[in-house]
């Protein structure tokens, strides 16, 4: 009995050891499985982290390459826009395969041979031949009918195909004729054609996601230049995160914030790249005789947080001349430094949407402009300004302002609303839109005339006004002009300016007295200058 218990105990002990071994192996296996699962989870989390970081890096590379990617693109040309009709050869399919005609051999009975001839085979053969001939003739008639129907359907299909191809050719010819007309108008410098083509150039340009493709284009044939209003991307186009990191202790993927300084720098660089890219695309796609200069105004549509209203502040404005721009090696420039070299007006804080005053705005479209007159050429024999017609005097003022560095146009006299000329310049003594009135008078220009100019300035949102006369102004007019951003040019000053900038001696008219008034520039805090015949507006 003791031996039996000992065997049983040994058996039980062995069973316990086996169970413990299996439990240890199961625990070891479970631990290994847990380790594998944990490792897989870590690898998956790290892969997710790396993928998110890679997306951010790719996004930054796309934004950094906005300028470089456009430098390798062949410029758009009219020939590339010609329509090639998608003509296809006629494919009749099964209709083009004629049916095989019935074969008499498959209908003809076998002729009698040997003893069959003696046993009435010849008569049967003749009867069978008649029946076979009838069957063959019926089959042949049905065949001819089917073939006639096939040929008819084939002809209809050919006609329909030719009609479709003809329509494609006609549409392509019409579109190409319209394109040829646009091309001829473009070469002739017609504004509508030039603006249409520039729109196609900008439409063809592709940007990374988040960069808007909104723009306006205005062409001025008299200056051979373009004004481009371009919608700039917002600040949120720059990734706010530099990347992501996996924190093992918390099993969390945490973003790595991008420093605000870097975000602002990248945003400023992106705006510069968009500007240079647009200038490059337009200059390379147009000949010099059509586009000599481009005014690029970049603005961004957003909501003013202080008022809740929609606003579109200008963040950048540059006036680029073709010769200077074509000297640039855009593949090697620093975009921000390049804009500085081009004397661009750039918001000091574009990330905060701090607005700047652009060189030229689309407000000029409200004015109708007349053709320029060359008045200077006729002044050698007509030096008394009072003998000029009012229109000739207005055009003379325009030529003077152009010689002084402004861009000026004379408006149509019958519809100028009291505005004789509209001028813009960044270097003259006014900025933005300036309204000019020319008074070819022999007597005092009173305060009412200055008041009237102020009202017109308000109606047209003009920055400044200039009142030019062959005579003189009173003290009240001079004091009022000083307070209201109006520059007064009397006869003596006009004589001096025409001599200095047009090299012509003129007689302005009656000179009442020595002028002692003051002159103001377009900036409220600008230094006030004493009127003097020797004074010239600062450049």
C-alpha cells in the first residue's frame, strides 16, 4: 500500500510539474506574443508618426519650390492653344465585311453514276437539279437583299462618320479662327486680347493646395504695361507643425510646433516667390513690344477680426521693368532680397496682414481716358499758355507730369466730372491715385475751385489732388489746400517746371503777386515747403 501511495504521489508530482511546465511555457508564449504585439504597435505608431512628418516635409518642399518649379516650364504660346480636332478613321466593323455569296456546289445534286443511270437515276437527277436551282436562286435573292441592306447601312454609317468628323473640323476651324483673331489683336496691343492671353498664362500655372488662383488683369497699351491684382495665399498655408514625435511612455503622437518666427519668415518668402513667379510667367510668355513693365499687386481676402467685415489688404506691390527683371537669375536669388532690389513695397508684417498702399490700383478703371496729344511739339511758336485751348492746356499738364516721373492720362473732357487728369506715381509728390485739375485762367483762382476739387477727391477716393493754373491763388486757398492734401501750382511755378522738365520757355499769363502759400505732399506728416519759383517737387 505504501508503495502504491508512493507511486501515486510520484504520478501526482509529475503531473504537477508537467502542468507547471506547461503554464510556464504558456506564460512565456503569452509574454512573447505580448512583446510582439507591443513591438508591432510601437512600429505602427512610429510609422504613423513618420508618415505625418513626411507629409509636413513634403508640404514645405512644395511651398519652397513654388518659384523653382515654374522656371523649367516652357512658356505658353498661341500655337499651343490651337485646337486639333480628334479625327478618327472610319471603322465600319461588321458592316465592312461582305457576306459570302451562296455557292452552287452546295446546292447541286450529285450526278448519277454506274447502274443508277439505268435505274432512273438520270430522271431523278434532272428533277433534283430543278429543285436545287430553285433553292439556289432563292438563296441568292436573299443574299443580294441582305448585301444591299448591308451596303446601305454601311453608306449611312460612313455619312454619319463624315458628318461628325466634319463638325469636329468646323468647330476646330472656328475656334482657331477666333484664336487667330485674338493673336492678331494681341500683336496689335489690343487690351482685351492681351488681358485674355495673360489670363490663360496665369490659368495654366498650377500651385500647391491652399494657394488660390484668383486674379485680375488690366493692360494699358499706351504704356505697354500690365496691372495684375493677385490673390495671395493666407497664413494657414504654412504648416503650423514642424513634424511629429512618438512619446513611448504615454503611447501618444505629439505635434512638434513650428516656431512663429519661422512661420512668419516662410510666409514672407512664399509671397515673394509667388510674386516673382507671376512676373516670370508673364514676361517669358509675352514679347517686349507688348509688355514692357508689370505692376503686381498682391492682396489677401480675409475677415477683419476687429470689425467682422470682409477685407482685402494689399500686402505687396512691385513695379518691374522687363530689362531689369530679365537680368535676374531666378534660380539662384533670395526671393525677399530680390524684391528689395526691385524696390517692391512689402508689408512690414504680412503675417499680421498689415496693409500697404500699392503703386497702382484697379480704381483707375472708373476713369475713361482719351488719346494723348503732343502739345509740347507745338509750343515753340506758341509760348503764351493763355493762347492754348483748355484741352491743349490740360494735355500740356499731362506731359509735364510724365516728364516729372508720373504716369498721367487726360480724361475725356465731356465726361471728366471736373477731373482733368488722373496720375499715379511712387516718386512724385503724391501717391496712389492723384486727381489733377488744370485752370487756364488769367485771374485769381478762388477758394471755391479748391473746395470743388476736394469734393471730387472724396467721390473718387483719391489720395491727393493737384490744382494747376496759369494765374495765382489766394491765401485762403493756400491755407485750405495745406490742410486737405492738395498741391497748388501757380503760374510762376508752372513756368519754372515747364522750363526744367520740358526745356521750354513759356509765358504763363498774368502774374498778380509773389506767392507766399504753402504746399503739401501726399503724406499728412510730410514737411511743408514754402512756395518758390525755384522749388521742384522732390523725387
